[in-house]
């Protein structure tokens, strides 16, 4: 990225082009409002999450390495909003240093050079980047005053810490700082990095319902009116399984689960439709109207 152009190589990954379309919409809308150009990596491929690396170690490396190599060819830092994609890209960089033979095999098979030196940012690192954060702060038109939000980081952004090197693996605060920038009130709660079950939402629905119940229950018990996430899997599990989780607990939760970029976009004065609001399972607009924020 250069200070003059504020460009990033953008890797949406599979989820943002399908089940997490609202995440893609809100990321792009916020970037435009902040004067940042996201250039989608051409001919990108799946990162291999969640099974490639346990099926074939080299394949698990080669899939994200190809995307990283394409980003390097663009000469730009890479931004990956999906936490699973971010984790796999960072793991590929780590593997490149630990297993040079993987790099040689990859370059021979793909015909691409791969240095593993180009920075990779998740969406929270992007929002708080040196040049981006001031632009977002200056663009706030409608602070989300009075909105109490629990920052839910999940596990893929912070673990394993020796690979992601992101914030504090046990007590991360970056999302909380983003929420403060846009006028919302971060609500601390003890389950901010607990796993939601991730892709087990398909094979072990019962387990995911229990994990979602614990997380949503803890957030609501701490006084949160909403949950902010930065991961499509987290959003799917906490939002899509929330009704079943409430039934399991014999409670009524009704806690909207927003992508953090949707909340940032609202504070920047962007229209809810442009941010994909209304696409979630739990109603996202009622709370905003109640707070006179939409």
C-alpha cells in the first residue's frame, strides 16, 4: 500500500461471495467512505478452510500460498476480512519459513514466486491501520451513541498467537477501540474469544447451539444490546443458531449480531441497505430504530 493511493489487495474468500454477502458489502462500502481502494485479487481461490490442511499438509499450504503470491504480484498489502481466510493466509506465511521445501514445490507447480513477506491484515487491523483509522474517525457523521455492543473476536483471529500475532490472544481490545471511535459503548464480557463451534455448525449442530447459547447469554448478561463480529462463521452461528440457543436456555435473547463493518458504516452515515443490514436472521433494524440510529 502507498500513502498516496491507499490501496489494498482484497481477498474476499468464499464466504463473502456467498453466505456472508453482507460482510462483503459493508467492507467495501466502509473502505470507499474512508478513501481506500480495495482491488480484488484476480482469480483467487479457496483458502482451504476448514479441512485442507488436515487432509494434505502441502495442499493446505499451497491453496493460501497461491493467493498470497498473487497479492505479491500486485505489489500491495493484502486484506482478508474472513477470520478463517486470515488464519490460513497467516499459517501459509509461517509454513513458508518453517518448510522451505513447500515453497520450492509450490513455485515449481504454480510457476509463481512466493516470498511470504507481504503483510496480511484482518479487518480489524485494516480499520485501525495507520492511514485508515484517521480517515474513518474523520468520516464519522452519526456516532452510535448509547449503543452497547459486546465485541466478539472468536478464536480464529487470535489463535494460534504465534501464527496470527494479533492483539492479545486472551484479552484483545482492538474491536473495542473501533467501537469507541464510532461512538458505541463496548461491553466487556468473559466469552469474547471463546469458540462458537465454527464449521461444526454443519456436523455437530447440538454442540454449536450450546456454545452459541453460552456466548449470547454471557453478552446479554453483561448488558450488551448487540454483538459485533469479524468472522462469517461466528456470525452464522451466533445469529442463525440464536433462536435454538434461546429455546435450549428457555429464554428470549433477541440480540442482533452485526459485522463490525456494518456498525462502522452506519456511523459513517451509509444507508443500511448499502451495508447489507436486514439480511441477518435476528432483526438488526429494530434496535437501530429504537436508538434513532437508522
